[in-house]
């Protein structure tokens, strides 16, 4: 019997001069993971872009719990997205999208 993979959702803030599209953003994340951990390591992460807000420059990505630390380390290495300088900050991590939105709402009010 197969075990269900536990997932984690990360709320991210993009600090960038430009306004990259969602595809350009997730390509930069995949590139960072691949550079640090190679193709095999990147395939273990099960990365997926769940939500991307161009105006607020926020994103929600999904990864597996086992590779959460790998993804967070990779996000710290991102220096450019779509040719413009950028930095990615993790706002919150949660096991469900609903709880993630609640955490980010609480952080925004403080």
C-alpha cells in the first residue's frame, strides 16, 4: 500500500524591480532548485505554483514535506527573475491552503 505524501504550502513575497509573470517566477524557482540539488533532487520536491498575484507580488507554491528545507534553501539563492534583480522571502508555511491564507492575513494586519 502506498503512503500518501504530505505536502506543505509556502506563501512567498517577491521583491523585484520588474513584474515577472507566474511562469517566469516558477521557472526561476525550478532553476534554483535544479542548480543546488540537480535534476534528481528537483524531481523529489514536487513543486507546483498554486497562486500568483502580480500586483502584490505574492505567490503560493506547493512542495512535499520531506523536501521543504531544500526548497527554502533554494529560494534563498534566487537573485534574478526574468532578467531583473529579485529576492524571494517566505512569509508563512502551512499544511493547508486555508490555514496559509489565515496566517498571511494575520501577518498583514500586524
